[in-house]
C-alpha cells in the first residue's frame, strides 16, 4: 500500500499517542501535513481526535516500540514500503523511569528509548530524508542537560542511587545530552543533502510523563517519593498546549529552513552545555552508540 502524495509534506512523530507527541501531531495535521503517528500503544482514539479537530484525514498510525531495536527495524521496513520520502522527523518519544529496567536488548530502558533507538531510527531513515530534497530532523531535548553527569560508560550502565527521583532525573538529562550530540552529528553527516537537524527544549510540561514510570515498587517510601516528585512537577511545569508551538516552529518555519546543528528554546537559539565543545567526547558517545545499536 502506498501512502505517497507528491504534494503534501510528510511528518513522522514518535510517541504520538499522548502528551507532547499528540499535540505535535495535531498541530502538524492542522498545517496540512500527512502525519505518521508512531507509538507502542494503540493510537486509534488519538488518531480519531486529530482527524476530528483538524479536518485532515491523512493521518496514519504505526506500531513502534523504542525499547526494542527489532521493532525499530520493522517499523522502518513498513514505512519504507509505504512511503518514498520523509520531510520532517520529530524524535519526541521518551520515558522518565526511576527503576533499573532492562529492555529485550539487555540495555537500560531510559537510555535505549530516549537515545539509542532514536539514533537508530534516524540512521535507518536517512535515505527517506534525503529523498525529500529539503527535510528536517527535530530532537526533543531539555535544558536539564546542563546538569548532566554523562560518560561513555553510562550509555550501558547508568548511575542509579537513592533518592531515586534525583538519580533518575540526572540519568534522564544524560539521555537528553545524548540527543543533542545526535542532533549535531546528523547535522554534520547530512549537511550536503539538504537535511537539517536541530534540537529543542519545549519547556517543562505538566503531563504524566515525569511521574508515570516513577518507580518499580509500591512500598511506603516509594509512595512518598512519588508524591513528592509529583508535587514538584506540578508546581514548576506548563500545560503541554503551551509548549507545542516551539517544536513545530523548528519543523515548519521558513526563518530557520537553512539552520542546522543548533539548540533552540522559546523560538530562539540557546546556549548549549559546554561539553558539546569537546569534540572527542562527542565522537566517543557517537561511536559507542553505533556499537550498541549494531552499526559497528
């Protein structure tokens, strides 16, 4: 089955079933994109809501579980069978998980979902992005990456400690730093093919994202930790609808159509973590990532 329309632009949004991903998919559908919603959950209701609110029925759902490399490969195989190009790739899907959960690939769940699989997905879709002739990659990241404690070793072995919501936050910010490294790397790799790659901090959002996967047990202290984290999140965050426009700005604005390898916040270029100036560090993260996802 071919879903290709020679005129309409195609946008792929990961984690599109709810939260920021849903709002991004809705906003792009309202801008007349063909929207590919990719998520591990059933997206039927979300798709129907988007069609109803946008009057755009060119919305398509695919299964994609970023906690499994085989799922990423199967998704790309199906996508490539249905579509001959990709104009916008938004690497949105992510988790903020406090437990030491391993994936089917025997890797840390947060690192694989947030960084390793988005890296693999982007790599496998390079030809489709090139085929567009003028495409964009957007990585969702976080200003919290300034507080990273990243090292090459933590790609495989994160440093979890008590209290879990603090070590979990640091590990999450480590993955967001990796997204920044990915964005810069792809911007350099694809610069001769009219493919731009940028990353954006959409702001702190009041969704279940930061607390839904908070901890793996239901003990007394775990419940206290969860309650404290939830109160903190609710006190410092914005509604997700207030945050979506900054992401879609990177995906659609003519003002930045030739900008690549940059970090944005609130529609503006933003200062980056100093570690990104360390070329050897970034190359080491990139090379180890390629090893872990099986490209080397």
